[in-house]
C-alpha cells in the first residue's frame, strides 16, 4: 500500500509525498522545511519516514525549501546538474546527488523514474514513483505533453496532474501580455483543457485517482478545474489539492 498527499500545490509552492508503511520520498520543496513538517504532521504523516527529496526544476515554487529541508530532515536531494547550476545559490543543497534524465533512482524500495518534459527551465523533469507495482506520477509544469509524459501516464495508479489555468481566465485576466504568452506556450503550463485531453486520451486502465495540481490563484479556481473534468469521473476519482494546507491522504 502507498499513501500519497499533496503537502503544497500551487503557483506559490509545491511539495508531494509518496510513502509506504516504513519509508517515503518527497517530490519538490517549494515551501519551507518548517511548513512541510507541520503540514505532514497535520495529516498524520511522519517526517522521519522521508528518505529523499527529488527536485523537478529550479523555479522557486519547487526548490525554495530544498536547502532547508535537506538540513532539517537530513535528506539527500536528487536533481540534475543543470537544475543545480541553474538555481539560486542560496537554495542549493550542500550535498546534491545528481541524476541524468531518463535514469531510474532506487531509494528505500522505491524506484523513481525520471524523465524530461517541456517547460522553460534548465533541465525540467517529472517523476513516476514505483513501489511493489504501484505507480504514482507527479506531472506538473508541463507546457505541452510530450511522448515521455504520455508513456509514463499510461502506467500510473495515482497521479498529481497540473491543471494550472483556465484559458478564458488567463487571457481576460490581469497578467501582462508576455506572461500570458509564457503560461500558454509549449514551455509554460498545462491548462484545464489540456489536462482533460491528456487524461481522456492517455490514462491507463489502472488509474484510480487524479489530484488536480498546481492551480494558479489568478487564472483558475478549484470549481472551474473540477468542472472541466466532470466527464472523466466515471473512470477515476478526481480530487483537489491546496496551496494553503496539505490535502487528503489517499491510499493506493
């Protein structure tokens, strides 16, 4: 059995927990170590079980807490060399462990499948975490789904999937034009519609639950994101994440 939980999910910070009875890993640390520990405890998750932190890319809403988490929780931090070199120096962990995109990393019985994705970062990666034939995907910050994303999605039993923005809200909103173009580009973020199409066309038969993740505060709402997925609720559960607190602990 695996327990999965979005410790934080939104444009202001991201962190995702995948654990079994004894061990766990974190994906991204876009909030402080103090907040991560507090939110885990609020959901009955034991921070001492966490054995490693994986960073998807260097943007601060994914890496802001990496250095602090490594020190406070005594964790190795896995990231690519390009991600490390592309990050702010004050966020870099003291003892990074590098992986090459496409590599499989073994941590305490978990196999972390790493793969490149489309995003405007130095070497952006997403992850599929495997344990005892259960697979959990953490797929956020994707401008346009590539073959890597669709191939790994087909294997997932649980999924944190980006639904960053509603197209009408973005283009009718207050963002400056250059930022609207960036969000909506092939190297930006997944819209609700793109996420729906990705799931409709590529979700595997074993997918049980999708957590809508990395919602924009300005260009989306939980209600709009959920409503965009109504047609898929007969195939798997659709749940929300939060930028303000840890979400539901879901068991697979």
